[in-house]
């Protein structure tokens, strides 16, 4: 078997990269389902483009139902049943979740968004929610059947998602045992969710991120009427397996999670979880694009031989496979670290800061790699790559969204810079890499980082990209040596 | 005025880069029309996606009309009237054509395809057509009003466009003073054209590219019925301003251009013209993507200031502007050279071989740059970049097609390799660059090329990409020093 | 010339039916423009389906722009320039308006909706607005150039449009020299209008229709921000030339027209104007469907002859032409009467009540006839009639909307019943018909009406349809004898 | 239970109308499946509009796959499994087929087309195919599992479907044990079928319908390549559950059914089967439209009460229910008669001619009733009826296709006239009606028919419609008295 053969299946690649995988049978069954059923459903959803919202039923009652082709539910529920959310809590480990996500997102990168944000709802509830809130809402999120509730994490408003301190204008008023929220969320993923965690500013709280709190907002009020409205769904270029909408909160009933003045920590925990998921999905997508390119290069002939046997293309496959392995190693390192720290609360450990740095490196680099690989795979398809008919172009659309949501490269670079500067997380990283990194290279990189950190602020920011990119590539390459 | 300000208008950028520009008033008027009228039309066409074909009229007569929003004709004809085709022949220079194309493709990269293939039809007719054929068909292609005919260049069949020798299965039978062609063209740009140049193999001609001939095929037979059929239009992800179809030739009336056994030279002349156009369009598209990113970065605020004033982003703008100038210099060098050699016939001069090398470098590098810039510009838009609503995503779709049609990077690299190997075109290139290139860098590059050329065939091909890329970047950077 | 030839052009039919037509040159020019330009634009708009709303610009400012193919504006403004609104006030006659509408709606029935509601905004302003309001807003509505403002008439809410007394929940609060309106309009035609007349209930006003008032609501507040929001556009099956939306009023600045307690009269005046327009448009649409069927029947052959020459089909053409003339006569009678009474105010004259009855008969019957004719014309096209490609199916979609908006047949029948019962309007009608109706038939009809009116309420309503239909047909047939 | 309650379910209506129904459990299960699964799938298919054809796979092989949302197959196969085709042969009765079709088409009128044409393929094969052909192809059409083959009946060409004698230009050449067919079919329902019956003219056969023969054409040639090509799918306004395409036959392998000179009989047998199916589907569709109107009228309130309780609307419901019952009786009479004569061969019995007359009356009248009912149901929905969102408009689109395919009203009237004139089928009909028809009415109708038949040809045709319509209504009303 050629090393390229591991490209053909996500589980084969996982097995090639990881020494011991729990739940192999589960993963094999998931993969099989996608091959036989899921692929065709996913194509249908992508072709159907933006789903529609039915705002009112025939009697004039506001309902805000999202209307998908019916089989969307089949595809969506498959992952929940397999345990992409409930296993994390039952097994007290995130590994099953991310293994499942890798397999699933090889076939549909967008569908992992609902899973991620459902986990991102259950997690703060389980960590920071009162006993009463947990009893009231957690079981629904962890159901194993089709009645499972979905979660959602709604932070971004029209002013932008990077600068949440300035961007979040939603206001929360206390109202007895609950709060009432009013505001508009502009990029609200999984708009149909039964429960959402929502960033808002309690009336009178200070400006900036320190004044933010995190709330739980159910779909329906206690009296059974809608608790939030879908103004419209976004016409996105991809990830059509997750409905992203604009949400209107109008005196919406809400429940505070944790302390009102510690919301920013909860928000960042949720975001960091998403970034790890984004990294795993990005690598799986890159593998998928390569798998499609491979099967095409095997069946297409030019100048008397398969195009796979043209030396230029063959060289590209070999090199890109190496890069895929590196990208995977970086993403999986963020998974491993998160799995160790996900239950930490402030003040966080050194390991937590290491996790944050690795998560920023991974989110940044795996998305770049996914975009570049999807572009390359389209080109391998030649003219067919420009047609909607053959699907090669889809992976580039999907990859572009992965590169943008959960923070573009700018956000990752600057936040990575901050955790190095404030928490010295790079030192922990270099210590970790020592066992696998060539010493000279590692030393040179470390001093480059130190030089960067010593620059005046504006210059530091201006020069950060090149250093951060080299650090990501070096870390990825080194980490890939740790895998079989 | 900041250097970034030249990004805002294609003419401003041309004036900044070129010392003397003919027809400035014409270009200014063209730019003005696009700002006021064309932009909105172009958006409509892109949103309308694939146009439809009306195959039969109500009486059952086959008509194969392509149905666009009506204003498409307004947009299309604008360029023809301005002289994107006729000026080349009247002024005996291609400069007006490519200057117009630069301005136009800043607003709509796809619309330059009809112009290019119309020129690519008129050119072989004017160079290689008999006096009688020229008298019969050339005037229509050079009309200055709305009755102008469009041309088209149909080579590729289902077997692929790279290996034309194997791919072209269309057969030509002699039939008195004309030929009859039967075959299927798979990527037929400008499917509505009144006249097309078509690659076919005369019955009994040898296999491979040497057996190909080039024919002129009118839309209608002499008896007024359709001479070729549009089986369907391709559902492309972009360049919707040019209808690309599958064409069925069924005993279609055709006229031979040049000698039947020299067709491959004519075909390559047409292809090389297209590659130069592709390079010009790629640079204009990159400028446009940057212009949009700039206007967004000026109006968007985060952390208390315009995002343009964030050092990381500002650095990216400055560096990318430098790269844009280099890419432009490379593309324009291919224009300048083509303008000197476009009337050459075999055997070609040394300058012609230099042109071919520069054209391959330019087609390859400007498309890469356009894709990378369009991706970056989407990311500058953050979440808005993922929405169909704001247009930022369009430039990436358009750029991907520019990177694929007229030959992907593989094709350019391998053909560039061949012209260096067989014609020593790199030597002429290095001689040209001597006046502007740093001597050491240039020497090092030259020996790297020589080393590559000396490798055994398979290894040479496998290692070609890295060398070709460095050669492209070096050439572009050096050439950009020649411009004001 | 065969009588069927008058079907081919709206102006030819008008000239055949009306003895003296003002502005023949204007109408001829309008018709010519549509043939050459408008038809293709109208097709584009219908194919483009629901336009999109851009809710926010790139800076996050709410803008609620409706994005049409650009040439929509060309088509829309054509009618305004020709005077479909301003002539009514300048010439103090509605005849030019309805003559223009007949010609225009032969080509596009939907585009007359913006014209009608613009007139329906200017009219109450001119009749009932204060001098100051008129000075402030009327000139913009009557401009002759492209800067003309559009109007809109927003009454219906989610609870339904028939029972406005119960359906209108929008509340108006007094606020100094203006009012502030809050509520949601569910079927808001011409959602992009600069100015709308809006039904609302002043706080504290009685329930039911007597508590309604009519307000003028500009698109922008005095401070330049949006004064009302487009929640979304409706995905209608036709009349895509008018954007119909859901409108959110949120403390929207508004100006009272007339007395707060007389709003229902103003509302009904506006509605009655719309019904007359609807009748004219319905007849023009029926003519258009017949014209298309005719041209098809002339070019299609079966069993050795044109299908027009098959006796069964020929008979249908002849009979339907007679019905078209009757329907036109009924519609035009409503125009003539409206032209006499449009400046009346309560208490209304007997002639006004006659107008109301004729308007109900005309709205009801012309829409029924348009639907039936469009269905028949589809069938004449055979299989082609079922395809989107050939346009025959469009007229049925358009006709169905004409049959529903401005009140379905139920509404017309019951309101017609009321004006007969309360105002004895049928007596005036029969007096008018006397000169042309066969005496026996007329007497019989009158006693049938009287019998109906004498029934107990529930039975009267249950049996009303059959009587009303016969009355409509009789009136139409009789009136058609009055025309040349 | 109110009589209106039978509208709510197709099985309830069947049980109310027919004294003994076989397979009630099967029908109940079918109905249940549609309520729970099928309705949502059917909506998806209708919204997805025209499916796409993938003409070539990635290797360039022509494949002509029709790409539907994946769940289309689930819906399609449901009916085949339930026995809509195989039961006819196993139970030697068409009743189970038409009972199933009634239930199914209440939910999706279009999906019964594949079933009908599959039956219309199996039937001539079973009646007229050689033993060898039957052995080779019949078992696949009668499979009970998902591997069942579908059939198709392709007659119509671009010249039109009414005048098959002139319209069919497809030529058949004998080629050993088979034939080769070349021609284009313009309205080819169920374009994906594995087997089709195709009308063609053997080379040298006489002009007109007498020269037509019927052939069996498999999807694949014996060598495994495609035997016919889908040029494109038609963009129909409805019945999107059946893909209708244009089919190219190019030396397509074919097998003769029956005698080459008796093809027209086989063709007409197939068409008459389709007309009966069309009648059953039309009535079910009318019931569905009424059921939707009913549920809306029960939940919508105006003027203080449910709109169902408004006397005018209530009266319409009651009268329309009576008409529905009549239409059903007429359609079911055509089913009963067909069930008695479907195995007849020429020369046909008197009963067969009666069947033909009733089938024409039923096809004509049930389609008219379906269109009228769908229009009315839209109007009951008021404004919501004009929106794509609520589905009311779908039934009108579907009904219009039922009124057109299998022959418009013109065709039914003229063919009905012929069978009365040539075969005196009206005499048999009046004899049958005698037991239930009021004697005077029946006598008057009969003499009216006789008077019509005695007119000169052109006048007869011109006056036929009114008489045929009265005959249809009378027959329907009378027959409805025969049902419980």
C-alpha cells in the first residue's frame, strides 16, 4: 500500500497517525454511513444553498422554522446519536468527540459546526451553571436519541466579532430569577438551536470585555412563545449544513452562567473550544480535497499516462501528504492539550496557556493549509475544477469559511502574540518541542520569537505574521515526528 | 496621496506604472462608464448565474439562443465599440487592446474572455486566411457598431485541453471548397459567437498535434440553418460574463486556415495570445480585490481605530502593493513582447521564444497572485467575506478560473521548461534582466535553471516547480524596477 | 383586417374600443418602447424571481436596499416619466393614467402596482393633507424626471387584509407635530417607496374600522436614519416587478392625513382606486395572453393546417374576443365613473355609490376572466405551456395575483352586496344600463337582485355569488354595446 | 362527522365513495407513510425545481445521470414496493393500482407519472411482446424490491403530440434480430427509465399514424454503453417528481412489439391507460386542494368567526364537495371499464369503445375541475395563496400540467366525438346511465349529441365543446348517484 492510500479514508489516516484509537468500531460505522448515505445528503444540502425560514404559520403565529430538505435532519442527528456531544460528558474526555469530528468533516465540514456549538453550550453550563440550571437544561443537550436539543453560541454583532468589548451591544436587565436580553446577533450559527449561550452586557456593567456576561437563552419562553427571532439566514458561500442567521433578542428570557463580571473567561473558553474543532475540521477537509484529487489523478490520462504518474504532480502529492501530516499533528496537539485542561477554571495553569498558544497556531495554520490544498485540488481537476457539477470547487468554499470564522489569521496571530508576551507560553512550547525538534532550528526560532516580543508595540504587530507562520510550520513539522 | 491610493482606479494604477499611455481619454471614459453603469450590470450577471439556452423556438425550429439579462448586451458591446478588437488591426498594435482590458477587467474579469477570443479569431484569419476568406469574414469581426460579430476559439474536447494531440477527436472531411467537421467541443467559450476557430483533424492526418488543423466555423450554414449546436452551457463558478458551452459539430461547414499540416502553430499562437490576456486580467483582478479590501479597511473600526491603521494589516497592504507592481511588470512585459512578435510566422525569432517564456511565467505567476490576493481580501472583510451579499467572495471564484483556463500552473511550468530547454529562452531572459537585476541574484538563478535543465527527464519535471516559481518572482521583481 | 388582429397590440385594442383617445402619440411611443426594450427587461425580472434586500452596508449601517437587476430602474422609471402619476394632477383627469396602464400592463402587469400605489399616496395627500404637508411632500411624488419619489399603501397586517378593523394592530402615538407608529405590515407593496400611506390606530381610538386613521410615513427620519425596516421580501409567484415586503414600523415618524376619526374613508378611497387599476390591468393581461395564443396558433400546424384554422379553436378565439370586449367595457366604466368622482369627499353622491358597485363588479369579473383566459392560453400552447421557457405560464401566475390582491372575489361580492343594500346602487346601475340592456333581461336581473337583498342575512350571503356573477356578466355585455 | 371531514384523507374519501375496497390495510399504510415521511420529501422535490443531469463522469464517459435530492429515490420506490405496477399482473386487476394512485397523488400528483408509464411499458410488453422479449425484460419491471426497473412511454416529438402521424419522425431500421432507431423525442417523461416504449416509423412504412410501430428501447446497449441520451431536462412548472427530458436516439437498439403495421393500436392502448391515470390523479389533487383550503378556513378568523363559517364560503365548500364526488364517479367509471377491457386486442368490443368515450370525458372534465378547484383553494388562502412559502399555489401548477399532458381538452373532445361518431359509443353510455339518470334530462342530452353529430364537419367541431362539457357534467352527476 502506498502512503497515498491513507488519503482515501479518514479512519485510515487517523489509524496511520495515532497509535491507539478508542471506539474504532464506532468510527468505522460512522465512516461507512457517510459513504453510503451521508455523501449524497451532504451534496443535496450544498446544492440547495441557503435554506428558507418560515416566519409565520398559516394562522399568523410567528414560528421561525428553518426549512431544510427533509433528509438534513437524518444527517444532523447521526452525529448526535453517535455521541459527538454526549460522550464528552459520559466518558469525561473530548477525544471521542474530535475523532468523530475528523471522520465526519472529511465528508461534510459544515455539519461539525452544530456539534461544536452544542458542545460549546453544554460545556459552560456544566462548568459554570447553577445546579438548578444544570438540572433544568443539561439532560436535553445530552440525550442520545433524536429528541436531543441543540446548542448555539451567539457572540458576534454587527460591529464585528474580533473586538467583542466594543462589538457587543446586547443589554441584559435583571428580572427576578432571570434576565431579559435585548439586542441583535449578526452571525448566529445554528440558528435553530433550542438553547443558546449569548454574550451580553448587564445594564450598568463597565464598557469593554470586562463588562460582558454569558447567558443561557432558550428558544421558547416559559409561556411557550418564541423567545428569540430569526431575522434572516445568511447567504453563505459554504457550510450550508449549518444555518447561520441574524437573531433578534427582544426582552428574551435568559439565565446567567457564572459570575456576571467573569463572562469574558467563559466566552473565551467557548471560543477556544471552537478553534480546536476548526483545526480538526480543516485538516479533515484538506485530506478530503487530496483524496478527491488522488482519485481523479488516477483516472485521468494525458500524454499517454495517468496524470498521477507525471513527475511534477506526483511530487506535489508526496510533499502535500507530508504537510498534511504536519498539520494534523499540530491540530491533534491542540486536541490533546484541550483534553487535559478543559475543566480548568481561572486562574489557569501554565499548561492552559500552552494550550491557548497551540490552539492559535493550529487554527491559523490548518486553515491556511486547507485553503491552499483545496485550491490545489481544484487545479488538479483542470477545467472540471471550475464547474459546480463535479464538487471539486466546494472544498475551497468550505475552506474559506474555516479560515475566517472563529477568528481570521490576524486574530490568531495577535492573540498568540499576547499569550506569549503575557504568559510566556512559547517557553513551555519550546520545552515541549525539545524532544523532537532539531536543536539548532529550535534555538534559532526561539530567539526570533524573543526578538519579536522585544520590539515596540506597532513594529511588533507589523512583523508578527512572518514569525508566527514560521513558528506554526516548525511546531507542526516537529510534532509530526511524535506520531507513528 | 498615499501609494495605496493608486489601488482605487485601474487607470490611476496604469498611469502610475507606465510612462506614456495612449488613449488616456478613451480609458478614462471606459472607467467612468463602468463605475456608473457597468458595475451594477456585472453584479446582475454574476448573481444570475448560468444563463439558459433556448434550444427551440415556439415553432420547433432549433435556434440555440443564449438568454441573458438584457443589459448583458449593453455591457458586452461597450468594449467592442471602444475598440478592444478593431483597434488592434487599425492601429497595428495590441497596446490599446490590453490597456482597455486592464481597465475593464478591474470591473469584470470574465467579460474580457469574449474580447480575447474574438481577437483570437480575427488574428489567425488575418494572418493565415486566404484573401477570399478575409474578405468574407474579417470585416464583420472589425465592425465598430453593435452589429459586430463575435469570435470564439474552440479547441478542448472531453479528453482534456492539455494534451491536444490526444484530446482532439473532431474530424474534418474535405467537401469541395470547404470542409465538414464532426465532433464535440467540451469547453467552448463564448458559445454564442458568430464565428469560431476550431481545432480538428483532417481525415487521414497523422495522430498527435502534428495532425491538427485550424478551421473557421460560422454559426450558420450557407442555407441559413444552424451550423453548430449548443448542447448545454457549463455551470461555472464564475466568469459568468462569458457563456461557456458544450458544442456539437455535425457535418458543420468549415474553412481551413493556413496549411492543414501547420495547424498546431496557429493553435499555439491563439493560445499564447489568450495567456497574455489572462495575465493582464489577473493583475487587474488582484488590484480590484485590494481596492475593495482598502475601502473596507478604511471604514471598519476595531479596538478604537480603522483596521487599516492596525500595523499587521497595514504591513500586509504595503507588501502586497509591492507584489502587485511586480506582477503587473511581468504581465506587461509579456504584452510588450507580444506586441513586437504577434505578426511573426514560423520559423520564429529568438525574441518570439523569449515572449513564450515570459508569457508562461506571467500566466503562471499572475494567476497565483490573483488567487492569493482574492483570498486575502476576503479575509480582510472578516465574516462579510463569507457572504454572497457583499461581493468579496466573487473575486476568489473569478481568480480560480483564471488560474485554470488557458492551462493550469503545471502546463505553464512544463511548457516554460520546454522553451528554455529547446530554445534557450532563459538566456535571452537573463540578458534582458541584466540591466535591472542584482548581478549575484541573477547569476545564482541562472545556474539554478541550468542545473535543473541538466537533470534526467523525470527528475527535471519533478523539481521544476520550485525553480520556475523563483524565476517568476525574480523576473517580476526585476522588471518592476524598469517601471516609473 | 380580422377582428382578431386588434389583439396584437394594446393600443390597437384601445383604439378599436374607445371613440376618442387622448395622447395617442404618447401611448404609441410607450408601446413601442415596450416592444423594443421593455419586454426583455420584464422577462429578466420575472426570471430573477424575488429580489434580495441588502439590510446592512459594509460598515454595519442598516440600509434596507432592494437589489434588482439594474435595468429594473429603467423599466420602472419609464412609466413615471410618461406621466402615469403626474398627469392625473396636471391634467385633472385619471384617463391618461389608465390608458397608460392598459398599454403598460399588456407587457408587464406587475409594474402597474408601483404606479397605482404611488397615485394612491399622492391622492389622499392632495385631497386630505394639510397645506404644509402638501408643500413638503407632494412635489417629489409629481416630479417628471428620475428623481421622482415613489409611494406605497400599507394597510394589511398578519391578521389579514379583509377585516381591517380587526387586522390593523399598528398603534400611533402623538408626538408634538407628528406621530410615532409601531407595528408590522405584512403585505407591503412597493417596499422601497420613499413615502407610504399607512393605516394605524391612534392610541385610545375605538376598536374596529372606525378607530383607524391614515398616516404619511417617509422612508427616512428627519435625522436621516431609516424610518421603517424591511423585514423581508415575500417570495411571490408573480408580479415580481413590484417588491412586496414585510415592513417593521418602530416609533416611525408619521404625519396624519385628514381627521383621525375619518381614516376609514381615506383608506377606502385608496382601495377603490387600486381596484379600478386592478380591473384595467386584468383586461390588458387577458388580451396579452390571447395575443400570445394567437401568434402561436398561427405558427403551429397539426393535421395539415394551422391550429388557428381548426374550427374548435377558432370558435374559442371568436367567443373569447367577445368576452374580452365585455370585460374591457366593464373595467372602463369603472374608470369613467372614478374619473367623475375621484375628488369627492364624504358625504358621497349617488354617482359615487354607483362607482363603488361597478368597481366591485369590475374587480371581480375582470380578474376571473383574466385567470380563465391565461389558463386557456396555456392550453393552446400544449406542452410548451407547461414550460418556464416559453412564458405562456407566466400570465396565469400573474392573473392569480390579480384575482387575490385588492380583495378576492368574496370581498368584492360582499362589499358589492353592501353598497346595493345600503345605498341602492343597483338601481342607479340598472337605470344606466337601460339605454343598452335588453329590457326583459334587465328586468329579470333586477328582480333577482331584489330577491337576494330581501333574504335573511346568512342566506343572502350564501346565495350572493351566483347573482353577483350574473350581474357582472350582464353589465359587461351591455356596456360593451356602448363602445364602437 | 361532517361530510367535509372526508376531505381530510384520501382513504377516507375512497371509503366514503366505494362500497368495498380491497387492500385497505395497504392503503392505510401508504397514507400513513406519506403523512409522516412523504409530504416533506415531496415539498423538497418541488422546491428543488428541475433536477440536473450529469452528462459525463469525471473520466469523460457519457453517463446521463439525473441528480435528484437523495430522498427522491425513497419516495419513488415506495410506490413500486407497494405494488402500483406488479400487483396489476399478479392480481390480474388494475384496481389496486388506481386505489394506490389515488392515495399517493393526494400527496404528490407528479410521482404517479413514473408509475403510470412503467405500467404503460409493462402492459404492451405483456400483451404484445414475443415470449422471448417477455422473458428478457418483464421480470425486471415487476420486481418487488428496489432493483425494480422503471418504464417510460416516449411518443411526442418537436412537431407536437396531438398529430402523431405527422409528428413522429423517428426512423427504425431493421438490424438482424433487432432494430436501430434514430430520432429525437421532445417530451420524454421519466427520462431515467431503464426501459422505454417508443413510437417510430420503420423505414419505408407509409406516412401517417398507420405507418407507426412501437418499440422497446433499453437504457443500455448490449455492450453496456448508453443506448439513448438525455439532451436536457425540461424546466417544467410542476410535476417535478417526474423528470421529463428531451431524448436523443442515435442508432439505438430496439425491439419491435407486436406487428410493425399495428403500432398505432398499441400506442393508443398506452395513451388510454395514461388518461385514466390522469383522471384519478386529477380528482385526488382536487381533494387535496380542498383539504388544504378546509384546514385553512378552520384556523383563519375574520369578522369575529372562522372563515369556514362565513355563509358564502361554506356554500362554496358544500357545492364543491358535490362536484368532487361527481368528478370522482366519472374517473372511477373509467377505471372500472378499463379494468374490464385492458386485455382486449383489436377488433375491440363495444364495451371497449364505451371505455374510450368515458376515458375522454373523464380526462377532460376531471382536469378542468382540478384546475378550477386549485384556483379556488388559492383564493381561499387570500394573500398567502400567492406565496411560494405556503404551498397553496403548487396545486394550481400541478393541475395545469394534468390539464395539458395526455392531450388537452381539445384532443379529448375531438377524440370523444370520433368514438361517438364512428362507434356510436354514446348510445352505450346513455344505456348505462339509464338506471341512474333522470329520463328527461338524459333524453334531451342524447338528442343534443345526435344533433351535433349530424352537423357538417367544421360546424360539428366548432360546436362540440359546449355539448361535450354538458355530457361530461351530466355523466359525472349521474354516475355519482351509483356510489354510496
